[in-house]
């Protein structure tokens, strides 16, 4: 049955070339030969009767990709000048419009160039636009956020998240370990950070004693 549809498609293609395409009579044999040659190649190499098998995406450590708005509690000003721009950017990102999400934050930074939350949001948006990989532009955005407020927890938290998503688990551990070391015991983000750091270290597997002593 599959080959019947293949033959019908080939005949329809030839008919379209000959009549709808108004191909000159002298060129019709060559066009017909090209279609038949393609059909012969498919007959030799194609397998239309085989069932489809979607390729699964490589798994990442559980929990690293959950960049949602409520994670910013305790890290971002929910009612400040950045809130409106972050809300619009999050809306675009949820619908897959990652480039528009980043451009929205760039417009916000044009008005508030020293806002840490907007720089962090831009780093997240650029990471999402890069398919979850930390690009040089995203790293620069996180660096700009940290430069404006070295004590702010959001730049290292989300920079570590981007590193983990991109597969740089050792880099993420270094960034998160340093953040955990300076986080107060009652910090609202500490429990989430401890959980992610534990998952990260579990994903990294057992390490040599020298590596364990070097960890923050």
C-alpha cells in the first residue's frame, strides 16, 4: 500500500511538471528521467514501511531547568520598575518567543541600566534563546548584574543554573557553592539552593579525595 502512494506521488509530480509547469517538449524526457531516477534511489535505500522512532532529547539532571517566576521570590523586587518588564519577558518566553523576551528586557535596561533584576532576566532570556546553553552574551549579562550588586544572590544563582543546564556541572558547583557559603541561614532561597546543589553533586558522581577537598 505504501508503494502505491509513492507511485501516485511520482506520477502526480511528472504530470505537474509536464502540464502545470508548461515544460517544453524537448525537456520533458530529461525531467521524467530525473523523477524516475529519484524513485529508483528511494526504492533502493528508503524504508517507508518501517515505524517512526522519535529521537529522545538527552536528559539533564532533574530540577535544573525549572526557571519559573516564583523562584525569584526573595531575589527580585516583585513590585519595582523591573517587574513589568520581567512579566512581559516571561510571557514571551513561555510561548517560545525567546528572542522577543530578550529584546523586551533590553528595552527595560535602556530605561533602567543599573537594575540588577533586569540584567539577570536578560541572562536567563539569552540562555533560553540559546537552547539552554550559556552564551557569551548571557554570561556578560550575569556579570553586569553581579558588578552592579556583588551581594545580590540572583546573578550567581541563575548563572549557576545556566551552567548546569549547559552541562558544565563543575562550574555550576563552584558558583553555587560560593553562593551557599555566603547565604544567611534564613535566606528564602537557601533551601532551594541546597537541594539543587545536592542534585548537582549526585549527578557528578563519586569524586576522588583530592577533588572533594577542593570543592567549596
